């Protein structure tokens, strides 16, 4: 893998023109990739997408059969406050779906 510029090879052998392009192809922000790399993470861990704890361990969030990029994206789409939903989840120990239903 190229250190700073030039070709970068991902775990499956695909060649990218930069680390940023490789990170974006995996759905990881280039800054996140760089920060992980500086912390000494393996290439595979550097390329792992962030999994939001409210997404049930998935890289997306599902509400009423619709898939959203995240719980925040779902809240924005439904016109409700993300922070209110998260506060309800954490303080009332309910599921994300229950918290969303409370505010609809």
C-alpha cells in the first residue's frame, strides 16, 4: 500500500489511486481512515465503516421497513429531533423504534 501518494492496494487486491479514494470506496471518511492509520490499526480495521450503536450493529438503520443511512438520517427524514430520540433511548432504556414512535 502506498504510504502517502500513488497506488494503494486494498485487501482484495483492487488498486486505488489514493488512500482517500480507497477509504471512500469502503464508506469511510478519509480523515477517519488517516486517524485510524496513525493509531496503528490494521488496513482491514482502517477500512471498517463506523457502526452506530443505535443501528442494531448494522451499517444502516431500519424503521417501519424503510432503510436509512443512520438513526440521525431517519429522524431528519421524519422531521423529529435526533437528540430528543437519543435522550429517550438512553434515559428511558427503550428501543430506537419506541423512541421514534413517541415523537411521531
